[in-house]
């Protein structure tokens, strides 16, 4: 009996092995088709694509015929010589089921080639299938439309004209035709020239000046002088009876100077203000108020008032509201927000501060209505709004609304797009992995999103797990949104420094989303995103004699350095996590400079941080901290309590800005 059983097992094993060999993908040159294509094969294919080696691509592509990564090899082969590619092969690739962003990517590149070659029939047939258009393709589409609808196409092109940045060459043809037809007017040229100067785009401004009547146009050389040394230009300028072009250059010099020193710009302005008509005076005051507000200059509101009814853009209005917050002028906060366009007013930032302004002005019912609508949102302002209504911090986080089943997780794992994303992530091709993942989950419902988040977590793609879980609308899992990996590795450093674990995780989540190999565009590295120079400084302070830069990516070293730095900045700022978070991101000296002359509510300090990145960063770190405290079972503490009151700055205190 035992012999019969052994014989049966041997037969079954042989049949399974034979079946597996029959179904296995074939490798080039392998008669029996052995192993699958490897990660090294894929990296080699990518390198061959980058170097334009079509022969090597052809050789490697055979290994990926049955791989989820096959679309990349096909894309590489088509893209490497797109101008000479077989149109039928391109159309065949574009006709595939769109389960990868590569199809739309190639479609956009193919359309640009068709537009460049003016193959309008083929362009018009393919363009409606495009998902992600840019201005270059939009202008090619308008060129095609112009063949039958000249006036409409040029009127649409005019909408793209009003930009302070350059536009693609495909738009230039349309702009030239619109200028010749009078659809883009001389006034439109002046408006775009001003937008270019506001953006500091002197090259574009000079080009536009060439389209204006010579007697009125700003002088190209003067524009260069105003850009390079605005104060010297203003000292030498003679503006009595100046024409519009000369005044435009002077206003540009004043704006440049206001970016550096608003008070100095104002002193020069007072000497020449009477040489400008009222509309231009108000225009400059609008910019002076904006630059002063971003410098936290107490004169900002005064200068904004001098702008009168001059139209202000979104940035100017936002900083007018922030200047009013800094001054605790609640009526001006309310008025500034009401002056915004509806789309800007609907932003969560301004809904919250409008409610606060209404509350301060005694309109409690109207304020509470805004707080109630905002309180259901899981973000910094939603938390603050809920607290204004008396809700307990983290009340919505008691349990997960839905846990995906094993079958739901398996279904997501089987999707080719998910498999591609995991493979690309494994090969440290994080940009491509992110695109694949985002494309794969773009139409998922809440249940599918939470299943995908679990797949990402299991593959240690923590950033994708968090980002995917955050997209749910009705079903939520806050344990997934606020993952806490590496707790065992972090614990000794928390114990050594005495830091609040919730704050450490709140900061790490914002810094790296727990990607241990994360590296920023400026060189910050690891979970704690530490700059190399800062790491060397910290290592010296800590007595790490064997420190070398390669250790910055090592998990324990990165956590040790990061927590030590958190403790350092926290100690410098009287254990205030708001100031310490700002210092961690922007440096201690800046965090100190942003303090007021009087005590400031923590939320107002954060809202008026001049750096967009740091302002958003501190909000998210502090919001994260509240959620992590709840998840870690810490005593309840509201976001408003954690933000606290920011004490006035001490101008005489210095800090080592690392």
C-alpha cells in the first residue's frame, strides 16, 4: 500500500510539473521556456529604451510576453522610434483595454506627432479618446478645429493667451492668427505683459512689448535694468509726464523691490506716487499689501486699504485675509473672504475662517452652520470646526466602517495594473509605480479602495496604502489612513528622547509616508527626511564618530537622528510642537521670525506662515498627531489645545538653523 501511495504521489508531482512547464512564459531562445523575466531584465529594457537601443529592446521584449509588465516593453519599442513606427502598430496599442496609463501617455505623444505633421484627420479621430490633455495638445486640437470653425477656434485660443508664462509653439500659430484678426486686442497684449512682469518673466514681457506701438511700449533695456537692480533703476527714473510704457517699467521695479523689502519700496513709491494715475496707484498698493502680508509686516492692511476697489487676484485676497487674521481684525477677515470668487470661498480654509469671523462678530447661528458642514471632513479645518461645535477629538475613529474580505483582496491583487505597480515599486521606480497604482484605482468604490489599501500595506507600500484609504467617501478605516509601521524600531528612540509618540508619527507620516528609501528633490532622506548637512551636524552633536552619509538611509540611524533633531527643536521652542514642526521643516530661525509681537492663537500662527509648503506641512503634522493620539490610546486632547497659544518672539534669541 505504501509503495502504491508513493508511486501515485510521484506520478502526480510529475504531471503538475509538466503542466507548469507547459503554461510558463517562454524566454527568448529557450526551447522549453524556463524562468520568468527578472527585475534585472526589466531594468535592462528601460536602460535600452533610454539609450535608443531598439535591437536590445526587441531581444528583451520576448521575455515579457506573458508578464504584467509587457505593456512597458511594447510602449518602449513603439516610443523609441515613434516618428517611424508603424501607424497600425500604434493604433493597435491604443485600442487595448486601458488598464495602464501608458496607453494614454502614448496617445498624447502620438497626437503631438500628428499635430506637428498636420495630419488632422488622424488627429481628429484619436483626440476624443485622450484622457490627460495639456496646452500643447489643446492648441493642436484648436488648429484642427480652425479648419472648419475659424472664429470659434481663435476665440477659444484667446482664453489661453492670458498667462504670465510661455505657451507651447502649437499655440503661437493660433495667437498670431487671433492677433491679426483683432480677436486678441492691444489691451489684451498689455494685460498679458503685466501678467508676465508679475511672474518675473522678463523675456516674455520683452516679446510682448515688441507687439505694442513703439511710442508706448516698455523699453526692453529698461525692463532688464528694473529686474536686475530695481532700487538703482527707481533712483535714476524720471517719471514726470511718463508714458504708459515707462510707468509699467517703474511699477515692475517697485514690485521687485517690494518682494525684498516692502518698507523700502514704499519709501520710493511715496516720492513718485503722484506721477501715476489713480488706477495704477491702487494696482501697486494691492501688490505692496500682498508682499507686506507675506513678510508679516503690520502695515499690510493699511496698504491693502489704499488699493481701494482695484481687482485683486486669489493670492492677494488670501493674504489680505491672513493679514487681517494676524491683526485679529475679524470684520476685515469676513470682508476679505467675501471679496473672493465663489470657487475660492468654497475652499475649506476660507469656510473655516469665515465661520470664525462670524462667530467673533456675534453671528453664532450662521457660524455654526458653516462649522457643521465642515465638521464632517477629516482634515485640519474639519477637526477645528468639530471642536467649535463641542465634538470630542477623534470621535469618528472608534472603529473601521468596513474590513475587506480575503476574496475582495484577492480580486484586487489579480488586477494587472496592481501587479505592475507592485513590481515597479519593488524596483524602486516609484514615479511609474504611483502612476500605475493611481490609474488602477481611479474608478474604485470605497470597498475596492480599502481592499487595495490592504494590498498595498501587505507589500509595504505604505504611502499607497494611506493615500488609497484617504480617498474613501463613506466607508473609512482610520487604522489604514494612519498606519504606524516601525513602532518596535522607533520605541527605544521615543523612550530615550521622551517625545510624544503621536507627534513623532504625525511628523513622519507627513515627511515620508513611511517610505524608508524616500528622497526629496533637495536631498532629504529616509523616514525622517533629514538633509545630509543636518545629519552630519546631528551626528557630531551626538558623538557618532563612525557616522557616514550612507548610514542616513539605514533605518535605525535615520530614526535616531530624526528623533534627536525633533527633541532639539522642541527644546528650543519651550516644548511647543507647532513651532518645533515649523522649525523641522523650514529651520529654527524662520519659525522664530514668524512669531508675532503679541501672543497668537496657534491656528492663526499656522495660517500665516509665509511658506506655502511649511504652512500645509504644520497643519497636517498637527492634524495627524490628534489622530495618532487616539489610535495609540492616549488621553483625549483637542487639536485646538495642541495648537495652543504662540508666545511673542524674542528678537535677541539666536538659533543654529539646521
